[in-house]
């Protein structure tokens, strides 16, 4: 599953990437005073097992 997701983010269309991120993002809040967007994720179990602290998942790089 992780390899398929990596391939989708590398070769998929912007629409496909956005759809996948919609599934994963539980909440999105704007913090204008800090000029930040705060995301709360709900990643599938197989993905969570592969993610480690500091691995750096950067959804902003996917054209949102």
C-alpha cells in the first residue's frame, strides 16, 4: 500500500493527490496570527506503521 501511495504522489494527477489527502486529513485549521495551516491526519493503519517521527510528510508540496 505504501509503495502504491508513493507512486500516486509521484505520478498521479493533482486531482488524484487531492482526493487521497482528503481521505487522510481529519481537520484543517487556519492560524492567521502565525500564518500557518494546522493539519490533523487520520492515516490508514498500514501507512501509520511505516511513518516515523520526523519522516517529513509535506502535503503542501503536492499542489494544494
